[in-house]
C-alpha cells in the first residue's frame, strides 16, 4: 500500500472555517464520486484546528512565523502503478480534471509526495 500526501494551503482571502466547510463537504463528495475510477482505497482529511498546545510547543521550540498549512490529505492505493493506471484512463483523466477545478476554489498544495508507512507506535 502507498500513500500520497498533500499539504494544502487555503487561499489568503478565505477563512479557515470556509476552507474546512468546502473541503469536508463539496470536495470530499467529489473524491467519493471518483473512488472506483481512480482506484482510491482510502481518503483521509486532517483538518487544522486551533490548538493552544501546539502554540505552546511552537513557542518552546522557537518556531516563529505563521503556520501555512490548512490541512493534509492522505490518499491510499494498492500500489503506485495502480494509482497511475486509475489517473491515466480516459475516465481517470476526466475525474482528475474535475477535481483540479474544485481544488482551485480551496487554495494550493504546498507539498505533494508519495510515502509508505513505518508504524512506530500503534496502540
């Protein structure tokens, strides 16, 4: 199993609440619509929330500046070849184009990368 991670930054003129609403509803429904076409096995949205604990940790470590990430998307496939096959078919290309249009309403990807998991703690 492989996982694609996207770190997303909302548009500057969009509130975090607006971003979260659109991402959790309209965009999530689009991804669900194309699950079979794109061969997606799992889709997880990690939504940024205000956190005094994180603010404290940032201060303790001397991390300055505003956090840029608004959320993290995780998409899973059986293999990278399966992901490419799903996105490369005519239906997959149409799905990716429709998703790309909706993504312009949200913001931009700060980072995109493929991973495999190394689980260190799993309680």
